[in-house]
C-alpha cells in the first residue's frame, strides 16, 4: 500500500490561495506639496492652503507642518496620506503640540485636527503649486505653476481634448451659473 502526500499538497494549495488573496502593493508617490483645508469656526470661512514638506505654515493659532505626503499611481485605488504635526500657539506665546500623526484625505473626519476655534484636514498631495518653495527647500522636486494656470488639463480650454496618462480625456467644463 502506497501513501500519498495529501497533507503536503493541501498545505501547498492553501498557501498559494493565501498568497493570491494578498493584493500587490504599489509604490507610493512622494509629493512635495500637501494641500490642507482649514475652518475658522468664528467666521465660518474655509481656507485651502498649500504647504511644502518640512515647511511650517500658520493658520490662525495653529502651526501646520507636513513631514511626508504620499499618493498612489493612477492605476491603483486612490489613497492620499500625510504625516503631519500641528502645534498651537497659546495666548502666552507658548507652543504646544496638539497633533502628530497620519492624516487621510479620504477620511477627513477620522484624523483631522479639531481645535476649539480651528479645524484642519488634509485634502490632497501635489507635485505642483502656485506658491513658490521656501528658501532652502530640500524636499522632493516641485514644479511651480503660475496663479490661475490649468494644472489639470495642461493648458487646454474648457471642452478641449488633452493628452493625459490615460490617453485623450476632455478637460473639465466650468459650472453654469445658478441664477
């Protein structure tokens, strides 16, 4: 009577199935600019602002400093993350760290900064900015674009075809007036 190695083949089959179920991890894209939105709860104004990696920007009484800002390739599920440190400047000019951790653009309410007067959350990571880099900037390479330049469509007008990474796609059209 011959014995067949059933246990070994079952183990190998289970291992292959387990490895096939694990998704391939794409490389992250390191971006030089983190884009934040901030809410001033007193005035009700929401402000969007660009911050270079390693640069500190003041928003009200908060100082926002992104350390890294990652996105994924267009062929992967979108996942925009940034490691951010936020300090509060108190009334007697003391600086106190109130947040240090990862922010996720897809879940702004999950890891945003909720202060008594100000809220700050990550909205995007970019390779370009209309804001020039600070003196001595040594982060990832950045492309500075002029204010009002079309960073999405490569300069084409509304409705024109632009050549992107996925082929020819129409540029976004402006929204019609609500009146």
